[in-house]
C-alpha cells in the first residue's frame, strides 16, 4: 500500500461516512448510522497506525510522508496544492484524533440511540473528523485553514444540534461567531506571513524563519505569529475568546468530549507546535503566549470552583488545562505542551464520557447538587472517573502528573520561563485538584441527594467499554515521556517523546548561551512542593464536600464579594455584550434607518416617480383629437420656418 | 395702372374673401358655395398667369366635379348649421390661432426676403429670352405641357391612371359597405 | 383670355338679374296675401307624418364620385388629343399612343367594374 | 417709389403672398372648424393655394414642369376628396355624426 | 380686349349685346316652341295676341312681372334668390365664347362677332357649363322641400353623368382639329372634303369639309349628351311634370321661373352653337370659302371695311341658319320622343353613351395613328 493511497483512504473514509449518513439523515436506525460512522473511523485509525509504524521505520531525519492530490490554487508564483504531510507531530495528532474519535463514536451510539436526528448527528461527527484530519495533515497554512474553518462549522452544527431549543441554537451561534473572530485574526496572520515570506508551506516557512531573534514588536514575524496566536485563542478558547466553550456544553456530551476536549481545542496548540521555529524567532509573542496561558489557567480554575453543572465544571477545567499547554508552548517547551495535549485528550475525553454516562443514567440531570453517592449505582463509570480524576490532579505516576510537572519545571527552568509563571501554574494545579475533588465528592461519594423519581443505573456495554479503554490510556500514557530526573529511579525508561520530536522541534538559542544550569535537586524540590500542595487541596476538598457539607457554604459566605464575582464568571459575557455587541447592533440599526430607508429607497422612488410622471404628461398628447395633431404639425412647421428665417 | 394689375388685385380679392367665408360661415352649405367662388377665382388667377388650359381644367375638375360632390354630400346630410362651428378649448384655440398667425407672418416674411435673391434664370440670358418669347406669344403652351406630361412624366401619368382606378374600386366598396358591422339604415 | 370681358358680363348679369327680381318683388308684392296653407311647401300626396331622416341614397354621391374620377381621366385625354398629330409628326407618336391606350384600358376596366359591381344601379 | 411699384408691378412675390394667405386661411380652417366636411374643404383650399404658387413659379421661371405638377396635384386632391367624403358619408350613415370631436372614439 | 379705351368700351358693349341677344332669343324660342308643338299636334297655338301670337311673349313677360313673389317659409332665403340669378351667368358666359362670324375690320381695329375670344375655347365652355349644376342644387336646397331637393339631386346626377359622354365626344373633335380654339376649328372646316392619310389624298368635291363627316358617331353622342345637359325633353325627368311636380323649381313662380327658362334655353343655344361649330363648319358657308366671300364683298363695296362687313354679315347669316335648324330640332324632339324613366336615363348615360364615346375616341385615335404610320 503506497503512502498516497493510505493518506487518501485515511482522509476519505470519514468523508464517505459523512455522505452516506448525510443522504439518509431522516432514518432513525441508530445502529446502522452508528456502525457506518464508527467503521469509517476504525478504517482511518488503522491507516493512522500503519502510517505511524511506517514513520517509526524511517530514519529520524527524513520522517515525513507527503501526498499531493491536485493543484488547488495556482496564481502567479503563489501555488497551493491539496498536499498532505505526515511527520512526527501530525502522526501523533492522527493517532489521538482517530483513536479517541473511534471511542467517542462507539460511546455515542449508546448515548444518542433515543434521539430522532441520530443519523444527522453521526454524519456531522464524521464530517468533523474529516475536517480535523485536513487541519492536521495540511502541508500549508492555507490547507490547515480549510480544516480550521471546517472544524469551526462542525462545532457550530454539533453544539446547536438541538437547534429547536433557542438557548442551544444561540450557544451554537456564539461559538461560531467567536471562532470567526479568531479566524479573521488567523487570516491576517496568514497574509502577513505570505507578504513577508512569499510562501505558506510549513516546511518552507520553518526553513525561512530568521535565526536572529526579532527584537521589536512591529517585526513581520512577531506580528504574524501574534495574529496566528489570536486565531489560536479563538479556536482553543484562551482568555479573550474563551467565552464560547462553557456555553458549548449545550451540545450532546460525546460532542463536548470529542470537540471540546480532545481535538478541536488542541488545534491552536498544534498550529504553534507545527510553526515552532517561527515562534522561537519571535520571543515577544512567546512571552505573550506564556502570560495569557498562565492567566487563563488560573482564571478558569477559579471559575470552576463555583460551577454546579457537571459539564460546566469540566469545560472550565478544559480551558485551564489548555492554559497550561499554552504556558508550556509560551516558554519554549513544545514537547511538554504536545505531551500534555495528548494526556489531556485522554483523561478529559474520559471524564466527559463519564459525565455523559452519569447524565444518561440520571436521565439528563446535570446539576451535581442533585447527585451524590452514585458510586453504588454506576461502578464502572465511577472507577474510570476516579482514574481520570487522579490523572488530572497530577497524582504521581499518573499521566497528568508527568505532563503537568514537565510544564511546571520548564516554566521555571526555561530561559524564557519565569518564577511568576511557575507560581501561577502551581496555584492553578491546586485549584484544579480542589474543584475536581469537589466534583468527584458531590457526584460519586457522599450521601445520595438524588430525588426519588430518578433511579440511576449503569450505562450499557457500548458506553462503558470506551470508558475503560480511556481510563487505561489516561493512567498509562504518562510513561511515554518520563522526565530524566524520575527515570533514574524507574529503571532508566528512555524519554521516547523527546527522541521522537527532537528533529522537528527547534531548540531555544538562549539554551547554549545560558550560564546557569539548574541542578537536579532544584527540580526535585519544585516537583515535591507542587505535588504536596495539589494533594493537600484535594484532601481539603474531600473533607469539605463529603464530611461537612455545610462548610462549603460557610466559606462561600465568608468571602461573599469575591465568591459572587467568581460565580458570575467575572461578568465577562456581560462585558462583551455591553461593550461591543449591543453598541454594534444599535449603530447598525441607526445606519439602516438613515442610510437605507431614507437615502437609498428615496433615490429609487425618485427615479420611478419621474418616469411615471413623464408618462402621464405625454399621455395627454395622444387623446385622439385630430385637430390637436394638426395643431402640433403646424406648430412644428412654424418652428422650422422661424429657424430657417432667423438663421 | 395696367389692366393686369387691376385684374390681379381684383382677383386676389375674389379669392381671399370667399376663402375667409369658407372658414368663418357657420352654415357648411354656404361655406361650400363660397369655396366654389374661390375655385373660380383661382381659375381666373391661373388665367392671369398664362396657364389657360390649367384654368379650364381647374374649372372642370374642381368646380365642376369635386365641389359638386361636396355640395351634394352636404345637401344629402341636410345639415342646417353647426351648433359650434369652431372647436372649443381656450388654450388649444389660442395656440392654433397664434400658430396660424405666426405662420402667415413667417411665410410673407420669407417671400419678401426672397426678393433679395436673384431669380433662377438670369433676366438677360438667352434661355430667358427664348422662354419669355415662347411664353409671351400667348400661344397655348399646352403643347409644352403635354409634351412634358406624356414624354417626360409618363410613369407618373400611368400611376395616376392606376390610382384613379383604385379609388373608384375603393369608394364603391366603402360606400356600399353597410356602414360598419351594425349600420342602422 | 379676355378675363375683363367675362368679369364685366358676370357682374352685369348679376346686377341685371337682381334688379329684375326686385322689380318683380316690388310689383308682385302688392298682391301679397299670405296664409299658413299658402306659405307651406307645395306638397301633394299623403301628409307627411313625422320627419323620418331622409334615407341617404348611396347612388347620388356614388355617381358624383365616379364622375370625378372619370372626368379627370377625360381631362388627361385633352392635352393628349391636342398634340396627338404633332407627336405623330415628331415621331414619338407610337410611344404616346400606347401610353394613352393603356390609360384608356384602365379607364375601361374601371368603368366595366363600376357597372358590373352594380354601383350605378338605380331603383326602378 | 417703392410703395407704388409694389402696387403697380405684379411680380412673383405677389402671387406667392396670395398663395401664402390662402394657405394660412385653409390651415386655420383645418385647425378651427369642427365639421369634418368643412375641414376637408379647407384642405382643398390649402391645395389650391399650393397650386397657385406652383403656377406662379412656373410662369416666372419659364418652366412648364410646374403646370404638370399642378395637374397631378389636382388629380390627387380630387381623389383625396372623393375617398374622404366616402368615409365621412359611411360614418355619418352609421353614427349620424360629422363633428370632428366624435372621432376621438376612434382612437382605439 | 383691345388696347385703346374706345375698343374696350365697344368690346364690353358687345358682350352686353350678345347677352341681350341671348335673352331676347328666349321669348322667340318659347313662341316657336308653343307654335311648333301646336303645329306638330295639329292645333293652332297662341295666335290671339298680335300677328301669329308674337306679342303673346310680351304679355307673358308682363304677367310674370306682377306675379307674387313667394318664398317658402322654411326655405333658405339667400339660396332661393341666388339660384335664378346664378342660372343666367354660366349660360351667358359660355355662349359668348362661341364665334358667330368672321371678325369685323373697321379702320385699324378689328371686332370679333362674338362675346370674347377664348384661346382654350372648348375647355372653357365645358368648365363653365359644368357650373350649371350649382343652380339646380341651390334651387333644390333653397326651397328645402324634399321633393325639390330630390328633383335637384336627380337633375344634377343626370347632368353629371352626361357631361362625361360630352367630354369624350369633344376629345374626338380636339384630336381632329388639333386645337382648342373654336375659330381655328371653323377655319379648319373650310372648303371641300379632303383628307390626307395612308400616304394618299382623299377628296370629295361635293361635300363641304365639315366635322360631321369625320366624326359622325361623335356628333350623335355629342348631340344626345347636349340634350341631357340642358334637361331637354327626353331627359327632362328633373322637372318631369308628372312625377316630381316641377323638380327643383317647384317653389318658383313669377319672374324667377322665367329666369330658369332663360338659363335652360341658354344651355340649349350653347349646345346647338357647339354642334354647328364642331360638326357643321360653324359660320362657314359650304362651298364658298371665307376668302372668296371677302373678295366678293370687296368687289361689291369697293372698300376693305365694306368687304369685311359683307363677309361678317354673310357668315353671321349662315351661322344663324344652322343655329336655328338645331334649335328647331331641339324643340321638335321635345314633342316627339317620350320621356325616359330615371334608371333608364342613367343606364343610357353610363352604360351606353360613355362606352360608345370611348369607342369613338379610340377609333379616331387609331385611324389617325395608322394614317400617319402606314401607306396603303
């Protein structure tokens, strides 16, 4: 099987799945729809695995597989063709997307079986995967942008899946518009890069990236990368444009799992990693990214504390984990960022699906205050959820611990890192541990607050199997990239992750110049403090929410004003509406009234009236009175005569 | 005051006064008869212009045939006199009269202006003399007229023959039609 | 063309006629006895009841129209007849003769058609 | 002097002015009169005016062509009068109406 | 009209004389008619007043004068009065154009023995006689009675139809003599019958060179049409006593009636005058050309003027003899032929007279054409 065919099959399988389901979207046979969609994913997963092993077989330097299908744009010397590249980075992304995707398709068969639009749901899902694959495999920024847009569209379609409910439809719209704003910035970045480098191909761009660091803010690379980063914030829900993610929970839970945990939100991080040489040569952008990443992590974690909807909590935790990834990328630890992306994909997808099965069991009840003590009823969901919880709070030896710790260490140790960033990271970790434990306590442990009408039950096999697989992955995936410090005690497991990414990631130039090298003991102390702090906040949350339920409220009243601020999500939505959206609408209304109604319409009416009046005027000439005609003739004659005489 | 001048002024009187009567008299029969008078006057004017045959033809064709038809039709209709002889309408009326007035002024102006230009044939030229002699001879210039008519304008002559035939057929068909689809009598 | 004589004699007759009439009027007027019956138009036969609009008989004005058309055709013959012998001498006689004959053919056809189409039919 | 010679010597212009006056009278008749037959008569009047100017030109320019045209004009005028009156009669038979305003109904 | 003022006066006086001559002729004709008809119907006729009833005419005239002048109330007064006056004008004006004798040369001025000499004679006479229709229409419309209107219509329709035939007959004459001028025609009819054609000369000494021998058919048509023109008996349906009472002059009485008679007889005189001029050599004396007459006159009176006087008198006499013969034929026909019914009359006009006249014209044209082209 040559590579071209493999990539083609990989790409076309979800597309075919989408088309088949698309044409029979009215049928409610969820088994058929589900099986078509899932089999399409399985095919592309198999191809991804084959490709991965093909890459492994290659020598490290030339680990790239190219496939060009047709010339898309050929204007002058600017040529973009539908070219796809599989190399170290995109192969990992492929595995995550197709792997997690297949599991989520499997899960959603069970989850969506009672829904009328199930076939439509599966066709959207397949279409989403197809777009994500284009985004990831694209060999130029423009092809990536196609995927970028396609993904935005599918997220809109899937969030607003139950569009009959106006709130859900509004959420879909909100997601789409915020993404579009981000995309606009992305496009500007594209133009700037094209203007300065003349090409959009990743390989060429990375090669052209200037070796010297760009000092000022107005440089081409800095501006371009900054714009790209703003596009990334839109897609990956960072500080300015994150507002759409919490509302995106309006969509079905598997959708949130797939799109808002594993794949779409990571697109921004993937883009930065893909263009890391370019970002490296723009230190100021890196600094901005790091700061925003850290800020988002802390801010989202605080909001997570006060949320009562199980999916909202997970949504804010996603935002904060993405903050961590951007923090890693901001300080130059592209490998750590990539690793956290992978581990996060696993345990967050796991938790979302777990929440999905909880909601499924609780007959669409999402408020954690009405849950509790589900441990007894949903054994598998509970234990898989526990795995996810341990991973996310960074319990040692679990995947979350390795990737998060790596990020924190780099935040401190990297030449572009800073102690402040490390402190923010640790605070974020503490908060994450607290609200995750709160979630666990309120839903699974503690007294059952479920009202009589609902009697929760364990989900069917098709939903639990994916949970189990993901739980295993969440637990084990950390060992792929064990930091050197720990690996000595664990029998020298080689850090596969670094070797794998090493040829693609560009080292920070400052590393060579740097005089100070951090000692191993330093690393241990930092690691120790972060773990201890995280575990202590977890136990505190455990105690507050299982033993003494009332204590949470007491604390809330103690810091009333702060609590209200956080509870209302810092009034960001209200601010946006007040400051930007409403004035915009008001202005457009005014414009409509003055320009359209009064000016343009008036002009058109003027023209029509003119013709009508002249018509009426001329009509009187034709009244059949012969003598009048004779008169006109004679007047004409008189005119001609006088003209001739006067001349 | 040679004979011709007196004759011209008298004849122009005979032509113009009945012409005005044609337009002004309210009883159409009277205007028809005054038109006959005008035709006779015009025939006399032709005579003063040495076009004797034309004067005769004018008398026969116009006075003898066309006006008879007019008078006969008028008498057949037994129209005593019109209720409104002139078409009403203040503005259009004024416009018409103004138009006609200005027309008359312009025409007379044009003609008087024309005197400035030399006549087509220079007075003294041999051609003028020869033609003048022929004209002055008082010989009936019908010969020249006939020659011109039959030799040079043969086509016109034949077409007119056809025209007269066509009109004969047309008018007979027209008059014999029952006056449209639902004539009363 | 002795216009002078003509005009003089017409005026003379007009004056002479009107003088006679007024003379007769003056003399005859003495025995004027008017009565309604006498003043009425001389009628005989049945007293006319209501004034039925006179049936406009087509024939009269149709005859007049046909007369005009044929009269003009005759007028065209006059100059031809006048110079026919001279044309013959000039040698163009044949051409003129044929053209007039064709003209006459049209005349005859017109006449024939008028007669055949009963345009000149008078009620018995 | 100029005035007397104007009175005495009868030139081409006198005839042209005579025909112009006749033409104008005819035109005013066409424009002003309501009875269609009188309009037809005024048209005849205009045609006669034209004939006078033709003959005058033919005499003063010694060109017999003028008289031939007058010949033709007469024929056409007679033909036109015949057809016109035939139409008027057929309309009068049908509608008992000779007034020119009536013909506005024929506007269609 | 002559150059000196004396001549002008004489000429004008001459027109008046001719007019009066015409007017005087009417009573004579009336007398002749009444006597003639009586003679035909084997009765006496007016013989009481004066010798042979000649004064009868004066008595009639006086009677007409004191007849009541009557105008129908609904009638159109102006037209009613204008009609009789207008009846005279065309007859008189046309009659004057006919040459009655050779011109009289006294001293240096010559006088024409006729009203005035029109160089397009025939066309002029035709034109003027065409005006006669208006008197009938005016009279008919003036008296505004349906009978007189119908009478006028019929009379004018009849006159019109026969004018066509008249016109065509005249075409033949014009073709023969190649001129419109009546005097030229008379001069052309001098001497013995001679005709050149087909390359040879034909001549018959015993026949005068009159038009009748060249145009016999034309003459007959012309004469018949002339009857219709003047509404003489066979065609006098217009005032056919029986049917339409008195036609268009029903309402007329007294002197106005007399004028109509004058008009009617005027037309009769024109017709007979034209007949003599076209077909019977006008004032020419058969076998005695004008030049010879003039020579004999000179020889008798010795002077030029005497000769011209003699010739004009002699030709005047010959003209009047022919003229009287035709007038008698008019009267004679009136009392012998029955009247035509109207449709017969019109059919005759359109369906027989006109075609025959056309045939006659074509015949003359072809004969003349062949005569000049081929040599037999």
